[in-house]
């Protein structure tokens, strides 16, 4: 293998490795974990030993991406950074990935894929016009792939929150009917389940404990999730709190409505399934059946000499 091809393949592997390490990075605070490890040891150790006990991602990749993100943020408009930060917040990735790091990944993916295909085309002596065309196509692919991945992550998270919302409202209703306050009921939901919705409710409780009004914390929850049913639920709770309406009745009505919507979504997808199955059946299953069923008969016809071929 020539050095050019080797460099191109290494660039792709490094690019994929950086993306995987960043996306799989732990949500815990690395500084807190290092201080906890330093304080839990019986014998005093140096900070260098604590640093070397971290993973390669936390020691090398994460600082590199932070430096690249700070460099990219100088040339990226503030409005784009704020819009990206909001999308990362909706996707639940704000603790693992900042807006500047996300744009750094997009730029690295663009340059890496474009450079790889250019080196490969140059190695095999492809015409300059085709070389430029493939370089531009792979560069655009590397630029838009992270955006497609982020949109897919947002859609999956919204769907998971939509599915878990009726069960959470049922538990909230039971807790409120049992005599607990609304904040205590949210704490029970946050403690019982480990899902995106329960973690967001736990964040709402933390904001309330820090002095933020409950209505503002709930509205911030609706802005972070961007799920229409959550927005409706928050509006109903805030209105009930302002007007003095019974919270139990509001929760019961919201729970019934969300469960009906979830059932309607399931029925809709069940009705769409036969239509979606037509394409793989026509392209994959039917040709295979025709080959299996008509193949032997076709060979017999050819061997009989009726068509004058054999």
C-alpha cells in the first residue's frame, strides 16, 4: 500500500475515532471525578498520577476538541452558535458536547473526508475534473452527516419522551391524589425511572431548589424539550396554579389525553406498515421467490430446445 493511501485511511480512522470518543464521553464532571479519586486514596499521590489514570479520550481527545472548538468559535457567528447550542439542548447532548465542539467536528469531518478522497483520486491518477467533483461531494457529505445525526437524535429523544409522558403523568396523578405536593410527586417520578423525561424533571426540581419559580422552571422544561404534548401539559399546570384549579383533575385529564394520543400514534404506524413493506417486498422478496419457483422450470424449458437456445 502506498504512503498516500495509508495517510488517507489513517485520516478516516482518526476522524471516526474522534467522533466516537466524543459522543461516548461520560456526562460526569471530569474535575469532580479526579478530585474524588484524589481524596479517596489512603496514601498521597501526585496529580500527575491522577491524570494518567484517566482514559485516553479524557487526556488527549477532549482537550484537543476543546481547543479546536475555541478556535472555531472565533470565526463562527454567535447566532449560529446559539442555535446549535439550543439544538444540542433539545437532543440532550449539551453536557457532553458544546456548540463550538460540534462545529469543530463538522469542520474536521469535512476536511478529513475531502482530503481522503482527494489523496485517493490523486493516487489512482483520476482526471482533475472528476477529482474535484468527488472531493466536493465527500466534503459536503462530511459537513452534513453530523447535522443529520443530530436531527435523528432529536427525533428519537422526542419520540421517547412522548411515549413515556402518559406513564409519568399517571404516577404524578397517583402521588398527588395520595396527598403529596406537585414538587414531591415530580421527585418520585425522577427517582423511580431513568429516562430522558425523568432526568428533565429532576433538573426542574434542581432549578426550583436554587430559587427559580416553578412556573419558569416548567416553561424552561417545555423550551428544552420542544415536545408539543409537554408544552400543553406545562401550560395546563401553570394555568391551574394561577387560577387555583385542582391539580389532581388537571393531571387526570392530561394523562387521559396523552394516553389517547399515544394509542392513536401506534394505530397510525400500524396502518402505515403495509405501505412501507411494499418496497422491500417488491425489490427483495419477490425476485427471490421468482428465482426459487421459476428457476428450475426455466432450465427445463432451455434444455427442451423449445426456444432454440440449447
